């Protein structure tokens, strides 16, 4: 887990790496096996011939409250895209989590504070 994800989670200590690994793997017949789809990133690597415009789908969120949490080292959600999301949806609450790739673990203080504030703001 550390070898694969160290770039995205540069400040984890040993105990946190163990907790992270337990989220990713399970034991089966005495072996560790991935407890997620290991091919999940393949779709992003093989873009269709014509890019798909997802902005209309994002704009459909206009009437809904929304929170975006971006890892500062994300290789999927760029800062420029997050800024455009905020222009498209001015009430979008957006927080960038330091020292995280895609996606933040959601146990970081900044993420927890943002999530708590978001839920507290809902009617």
C-alpha cells in the first residue's frame, strides 16, 4: 500500500499505513487480496476518441448543496478544474486537502472540518 500510494499520502506514519492497508486488502486463504477493483484507473487511461463533455451533468447539480474535497496532489482533479467547478456553481463549497492525492482519506482535520460545516449548514 505504501509503495503504491506514498506519493498521494506523503505524511502517513506506520500506524496510519497499516489502517490504510486494511481498507484496501483482505485476507483470503492466507493471502492478501485487493478488496477493490484493481482496474479502476484503466478507464481514465484510455480516453474515448472524442472527449465527453461532463459540464452539463455538473451544471445539473445547480439546485443542490455540494462539497468538493480535492487532494492537493491529485492527478485526477486539477486545481484549474476545481476553480472552474466553482465558477459553474458559485455556491460550491470547495476545500483542498494538503499532502493528499486523489482522493483524500476524509480523516484529515481539514476534511473533517469541511464535512462537519457542510452538514451543519444543511436545513
